[in-house]
């Protein structure tokens, strides 16, 4: 007998349908899986065998061939346990042929329970786009799958219940389609908790409002890390599209198993400075996403920036510019989105005390130069805002003057983001930071006094062409924060402040 | 290279940087070629009291092949040699107690210098010191003086940079090294070395080629530094520093010593302030106060003669408040925000404008201060 069950496979974020075909013929009892299975797929034989027996069926004593079509694509993981079990039972005559157009996914435990798998959301979104609408997924993955509007998702608890459902004995209730209830936000550190640092907080607000990358530079203890950790609390809520994009990436790594389904909080990723290029950019034999993709639509925080290996930092340049990254490995090539807000922090010099008024700096000019030189010019150019943070004095720590809470700042940021979305409706981007040549010319054209100011700045700060464009973009965001349709010269003047870091120009 | 210079090179090599031993040995013979002859003949009668090492070096270096190689190396590297006997030897230097027996130099060595003024100071100087050194160097060069510096990090380099920025002076800087003529110290000063030579200046040293910049070299070097100059300006000096030694040395040589006063609480100004209070140095606040000791034509006696004048009213409301706040000392952005009742965005915008019009300047750590050197704010009644 021959049976066919449809399932799905995934290469990076792109899915493809997989047909699980099983043939049972008489002969010496034998079991063969073909269609480029990896070890996990080949081992499914043992899980399927045990699961079928423990679900109250006989495992056929015959010659069994399982083929995963298309036969030329590598099949990976434990996704095919459930469809294989189903097709064996079907081929054995325990089950009537399953209806067409349904996708079955799931890993089996030896007792027949269905275990969650990774990558369910990208698979289902892709399958739904290709015309499939009925999905049988592990119960623990159902929450994730239920966000696909218009699809029927059946949460499967174990093999036996699926058989009963397919036989029409005890039907499984489809999962309630979940409406998107809006993003959530993380207020681990509230802006009001940060004492002093009014100027730095202002810079952070601008950075978030226009999704500009920001570099915080300051003496140890000036609150760089605290400010960075407070940034998630002023990020605007995620939209449904953003949430889906981010969840897809997190789903591939298996991070979504057993969670509420959707990443609704903007990710905040803070890899240690020992990180390798592969862990940051993406890699591994299966070309898995790295930290920059996991931070998609969120924040990537690199503390102690000069301590990162140089090649790791240089690898950031292309994704910072393009908003996506292509990871190529011998076995696979994958393209992941990587639009993140880069927040970087560094000390002003190796000893950390340069610019301090209480502790002397013991570094020589050459040491400072070498330290600053660890971050290449091209990378610095891609960071829109540079801000030096000053020491926090005793007076500020004990200051009881209430600081602005994150909620107020977030409201301003959200309003500025709304303005940007409206402006860029037809341009296919969402934020000021994403503007490129033509759009910059269209939306920021300094005239008169502003032009003179910028010409001065260009000469005095020795800006590169790219840095100059960054100033224009930041000025656009500053104007947006004030709800001003035109960029006035004071907006440019403020934007220039964020490029005049003394450490990098003075030596 | 003529025979005599070769013999001077030989004896200088053998006695290393000990000019007293050099003179002592030389005085035992009628002229240097006799001494050379004696060594070649292995006649050590006159050398009975010198150490084994020096005697070995005398013998090794006396070999003509060795001297050939030595001279070829000097020529190949564009290094000139001037002996104490020679016509070209700087006059001022020859007047000191123990002038170097010979000097290696790169560039053009002038016999008479127009107003050579040495500028010395701490290597780990403050921003104040660096700024003053650059400014005084520039003003001195503008008025035709030649700045003599050690070209080390800190004050030395800043003074050289200031002087080199003056296009009208055809010998703005003389660099006196504490290492071999082919050694660059600090390592990243190579460009500065080259610029000194390109601008008509010269690098000199008495140390043998390839001598590393050892700590003990610097006091030896400093006597040349002050010896070449008519006056020595001390910019910043700590409690106990090499700079103070140079100043002592300069006084012994009968040179004028000047010191730039600093704040009395500032550790990098302790040395200079003490020289002033003890009457060892004349306090100076501008180049004219230095040059007036040597010439009638010293120029304006203000530090910021070239400064722009800006009226207080033209600063605008926030600008005026920033100016008033900074009059009471430097402040960082947050302190300014506490001081002035305005938003961060208005402050930022005004700061940019004031930075560009050079009313204020930015220091490391986003600290702002008045840029009194470039701009003077006037109050109009």
C-alpha cells in the first residue's frame, strides 16, 4: 500500500512543502528512510515505532520505505515524526487516506505524545501563502501558530488523539485564532530612575525616535550601561508585522517553544564582548541567525565596544547599512532581516578617567589614540549619535528633583515614529535612520542659515559624506520630535552636537 | 668626510657621550691625529688610566674599515656631523661649560640663530599646558624667534606644532633629541620630525646612532637644549621633574628662565609656580614678555591679540546665560542645564553655534569652557 501525508520544511526563513510517502510491501521486515534525511530524521524510525505501539496500533512487520520528497533537499530535525507515523498507519490500512491540503508537523515521544518543534511560525506563514490552510501542529506550538489569520490550526496532544480525530471519532477543537493585542514593553529600568544625565537622556530619546544608532562614551560609573538598559522602556510598541518578523527569527532558533506565541516585546540583546563574528552575524552549519537578527526590530547593546574583536565589529558594517544579512555556509545560505537600534558604550580611554574632574587620567596620547582606533572610522560613521556622558556627582545622586518617567518620553517617541511612518508610506521604510540618498535629498534640504551652519560643521568636524548625511537624518528626527514639518537651523545645530565628540577629533 | 672629522667621530664613538673624557684625552696630544696614530700603534702610554671598555672601543673604532662603514652609514641616512672645532658649530652652544664634542644633525644647521628660545614642559601635560604651549610657540615663531624643543610628547610637541603653523618663519623649530638621530621618540612623532626638517629646521643630537631614548639621556640632552637657546620657557612642571632640572641647568649656563604661571592647586603647575615665587624664573603670559628681554621689537604684549571681538548682546538670551555660567569656571552640559533654565535641545543648539563662533570650546568629557584665546566678549553700555 502507498500513502502520502504532507508536511513542511524550512531553509532559514524560507519554507518548502515536503511530501512524506510511505510504501509497505511484503518481504523481509525492513525500514528505510530516503530523501536526504539527517540523523534526527533517520532516528525518527525508533520514535515512530514506539509511538505507534504505545498508541494502540501494530507496527507493520514488512518492508517499509519512507520517502521525503522533494528528494534533493536536505531534511532536518524531528518535524517529520508525526507525518511519518501517520503515513505508516495509512499505508498499513489503519486509517483512511488523509484529505489533501493539510500540513502535519510534530515530534513524537516514545509514548505517542507530540512534542513542540522550532520554526513553526515561519513554516506556517510560508505554507499559508502557498495556499495551505489546515495545520496539525504540536499542542505547545499552537499559541504561536494561532496568529495566522484565516488558517485552521489543530493542536495535537498525542498520536492517538490525532487518529481519533481523523477517523471522525473525537474531533480536536481548532485553536482559537488569537487577535494581536498590541506590543508590550519592558521597563526594567525607568528613565526617572536615572539621576542627572539630562543631556544623554535627550540623545537617547532622539536615537529611539528615529531609530538612530548611538554611541555612549563616558567614565566608568557615569551610567552608560544603566541608560542603555533603560532604552527598552521608551521604545514604541511593536506593530503586528514587526512582531511577526521578529517571532519568525526567534522561532527558528527554538526560542519560542512553550511561550505565549508571539514576541510582542522589542528584543534587547546584549552579547558579551567576547562574542565571535558567527554568533553576532549568524552562522553554524545550518546558517542560523545571529544576535543582530535576533535583535531585529529591537535593540542590540554592545557594551565595552573597543573590547570586541576588530573583525567582529567590521562584520557589523554591512548589516548596519543594509538592514539585512546574508549568512553563507557550505550547507546553506540564508538571508535574515537585521534592522536594529545599535546602542554601543565605551570608556573614553584605557584607564577610563579622561574627561573626569575628580580622577586623573594616566593614559598617554598614543594609548588613547590606539584605544579609539580599535573602532574603525567606517563603523563610527554608521553610528548617528555620539554622546559623551559626564560623571555623576554627589549632588545629582542625592537630587530629589523628579526626573521624567519613561512613559512621557515614550509618548513623544511614538508620536515622532507615527509622523515618520506617515511620511515614508510610499517609500517602503519606517524610520528616518533608514533614509538613503534620494530620500534624504527630498526630506532634508538645508537652506540659508542652516546650510552655512552645516558647511561650517563639515569643515570643522571633518565629517565624511556619510557622517554628513547622518547629521541631516538626526536633524529630521529632532524636528519630528517637535512636530515641526520643516527642519529649522536649531535642529541642525543640535544634531551637530551629537557628532562633535572631543575624544575622536581632538587627537 | 675629511680626515679630522673622521678622527673626531672615532674619539666621540670611543668616549660615547662623555665630553669631559673626550677633552681630557684630546689635551694629552698636540692634535687628534696623533692620538689616533698612538692607538693604531698600540701605544697605550697616554691611555693608562682609561677603563678597559673605553680602550677596547678606541681600538675597534680606530680601524679605517670601521670608520669607512660609519661614515657611509651617516651619508646614506642624510646625517650631518659638526665638531666643536668646526666653523659651523653653534656659537651659543660652544659657550657652555661642557659643550658636546660633536653633534649629529639632520636638516639645515644654522650657525647663528635668530632668537632661539627653548620651550620645555611636562610630557603628561594638561589641556591647559598644551594649549598655552601651542599658542606661545606660534607667537614666538610669528615674531621671528626659533623654538628649541625636545620634541617629546606633551608640551614639547605642542610647542613645535604651534611654531610650525607659522608660514612666515623659515626656521621655526630646532629639535634636540635624547636618542640617536635615527630613532623616533615617541614612535608616532615621525611626521613631526619630518615637518621640522621640511620647514627649514634641524634635528640635533650628540648621542650615537641607534641610542634608545633612555631616561639618563634626557638630563644630558637638556644642557644642549638650553645651551642652544638664549632663554628657556617652562610651561608645566610637576613637583619633582626633569623640567626643573633643565631650568636649573639653564640658570647655570646664564640663560634667562621664564615660567608660565598656573593655578596654585594644579599639580602640573607646582614646579612653575615655585620657580616664580622663589624668583628663579620670570613669570610670562605672552610671547612679547619673553622677547622683550632680547629685542626691542617684541610685538604686542597680549596673549590673545588676534582674538575676535564679540558683543555680549549678540550672544542671544541663552548664549548670554551660558557665557555668564562659564565665566565662573568650566561646566559640563548637565551642569549648564541646571544653571540655565532651558531645554536640552535649545542648549545643544546654542552650544553648537557658540562652538563654531569660537566663543566657547569643548574639553574631553563634554565639558565646556570659554575660548578666551580666540574670542573676547565685550560689554557695550
